[in-house]
């Protein structure tokens, strides 16, 4: 690559001097999102419940030349999310980018879904987006700073996906909230977008990916394979960057190997 094109790409997608907070950075997709943000120059706060997984991710991104730290957070607690923001600011890493990537799933037949399970999945998948967006956007608005929020929704937010009723409904609500917050804060330069991954083997879906399920997923995926976590990088960097993504807000980028375009 010539110096000229490298400098052009750096200007469009480079995140030097920016801080990115990745909630769920301890997970499979969140971890890959941490890696790409760090590789693009951001200081990455790997936020999650597992200190071991978070520290391992921090070590990995440092080994690749990046910078960051672990921060504990439980998204079911507003106090914990506020403490995460406070830790970033107190450490001199005021956030510029927030990735809402915590998520849980269950494959319970619809008639058997217990109230507790419905509430827990909605609380993590949708409630975390609400609480973290309130917390971080309030900070940005008070400080007159711009920001970028990236919500990890799901391809199942767009088309009904059998077996995961609560999960799909919660992710559809994430997309609705994404657009509403994009509308709400566009003038203040807080952009709010979503990424909807298709099928990527991870912790939260390993019980759902039974052999018969995998077979039908492959039949329905034009790319005929699962996604690799690092294949989210292009979408993440586009939406994170205030240059490449400057006029993009309220958007949902589907990264699913064509799954949601498949009909027969
Ligand atoms: N893997 C896929 O195929 C796929 C597809 C579409 C969307 N997604 C979404 O991507 C995101 C990442 O999931 P993943 O597939 O990497 O699974 P994962 O299980 O590896 O990661 C999920 C993360 O959420 C965290 N989390 C759960 N509850 C939390 C809480 N109370 N507080 C803080 N963190 C909490 C977990 O600790 C974990 O780090 C989720 O929102 C998921 O719904 C995944």
C-alpha cells in the first residue's frame, strides 16, 4: 500500500486518541470487537463480568500492539454501569465509543417460557442498552462531547427465528431503540447504530446450535458457513469512526453471510 492510501485510510478509520468501551468485551464477538478497535488505535476498555477473560483479552490486544484495560461491569446494575463510566473518566480515558455487546439467549419452546427467563433476557439484551446509553449519553451531553454507540443486535431481530423467541423479540426492540436514540441525539453528534450478526459460534448460543440446527442454518446461509468473529471488524470500524461514519446514524449493518436475504 502506498503512503498516500495508508494515510487516507488512517484518516477515515483511524481511532488514535479515542477511547472505546466494549461491554461484553469478555465474550467471543465482544473480544474480536476489542481487537479491531485496538488495532485501529483506540484505547480499549474491555468491560465484563469475568476478570480472567477480560485480562486475557487485554494481554492479547497489548501483544498485538494495542492498549487498554479491564473494567468490571454487570449490566443488570445501573450502579455498576455508572462505576464503569467513572473508572474510565477517572483514569483519563473519557469514552468516545460505546459498544453494547452483552447478551444472553435461551431456546425454550414458547409455551414453556418462564416469566423469570423472559425478564432476564430482556433485562440483559435490551435493558443493558437502555441503561448504558442513558449513562454514557448523559455524560456526553453534559460534557458537550460527541460519541458513537454501537448496539450488537442480531439478524434474528429482522426475521422471526424459530426456538429463540425471547432473544429475537429483545433484539428487535434493540433495533427500535437504536433508531429512536439516533433521532434523539443526532444534533448533539451522538451517533447510535447497530450491527446485526448472523450465526457466529459463541458461548451464549452453544446450547442452541444443535447438529440439526446447524444443518438448517447452513442450508439457509448463502455463504454456507458460520461467520468468524473478526469479520465484524469492517462494520465496527465504519460505525465507530467519526470520519468514515460521520453521517451514519440509526443504521443497522447486517453481517450474516446472506442469511436474511435467503428465501428458497
Ligand atoms: N454469536 C452469534 O452468532 C451472535 C449473533 C447475533 C448477535 N449476537 C450478539 O452478540 C453479542 C455478543 O455475544 P457472543 O455471541 O459473543 O456471546 P458470548 O456469550 O461469548 O458473549 C456475551 C457476553 O455478554 C456478557 N454478559 C452477559 N450478561 C452480562 C451482564 N449481566 N453483565 C455484563 N456482561 C454480561 C457475557 O459475560 C459475555 O461476555 C450478544 O449481544 C449477542 O446477543 C451474537
